[in-house]
C-alpha cells in the first residue's frame, strides 16, 4: 500500500504508527485520550470493535476520510458507515422512525449496522451518504470503540480492516505488519474472530437484512 502519511510529524515523528495495547473491557483512559487526540488532529487509526477490527477517522475530517477511501479502494456507490455512542447520538445524524427506534432499542449496543435516512445532510461529508440519502450507523458493544467516540465528541468512521484481496484481518500482528506504514495508530485489543456486523435496512416499513453477519435477527421474524 502506498504511504499516505499526513499526520503532524512534530507530534508523531516516526514513519511507523504508534501501537497501543488496550484492555478490551476496561480501556486505559490515557490510551483512549491519546487515540482521540490523533483522531482530532486528522489521523487515521485501526481499532477493535465488537466484531472485527475497524479502520477509522473523525467523520468531520474530509481529508482523513478520503485517505481511508483510497486505502480501502472503496467504490463510490458504497459509502462508509460510522459509529455513534447511543440512540440519542444517532438521532443527530439520521431520521429514526418509531418502528426503527423500537428495533434499535433492543439491538444496541451490538453487532449491527443500521441503514437510516440521513439527517444533517450539509454537515455530513458526501462520502458517508448514499445516493438514496441514507447513512450506515453502528453502536458496537465495545468499550474501546464507545470510549473513543465519547472522548472525541463526535462519530468515527467504521470500515473493516481487510487485506488487498478483501480478506478480513483478525490478528493484530498481521494488521500491524500490513498497515504499519499506512495509518497513524493501531490499537491492539487482542485477536478478534467474529464475523462483520449484520446490516439492517430500517428505511422502510419493515426491517430488511442487507448482509447477514454476527448479529442475530431471528427475534425480528424477517
């Protein structure tokens, strides 16, 4: 992968990223604060979620989002999802109908990505909004991820960490060797062997499974 390093070299002088080993259940506040500082400065990080490792940045930094778009070679018609902290936070970025609210209330935090009508269209970068004017939002059951969002004060982009051939990378050692000259920080939260999140489209009258994954939907009878 081509090196796209743009983080402040005076504060992060080395070519290779910072590696922080963080407790998955009780993340060390100093590490979370450092990661949030890097995000706020326009940095790109790799972090563990409740399913797989994600690569992300502040959703308010368009340059960082473009870097991730390049790294992932993401199609223009496949917008990135992002992480919010709770239902109230989600409502700042998406329109949540009463049926959607009832479903999400029972499923978050958890291994789900929800497709919802976008709100605050002018505030969100275009790369996060689909042509249908929808957004994908997660609230993972991950103390590390939710602590990062809380510390940063706004959502972070969420897309799975994969190899060049699209294979999901589960082992921090492999992730470090693959992305060591691409990102600004890697949070090592241990090996994650889960599937990606289940994607639920909640824009219609009934929920629709877009992608089956780690999240169980049997209770929804769909």
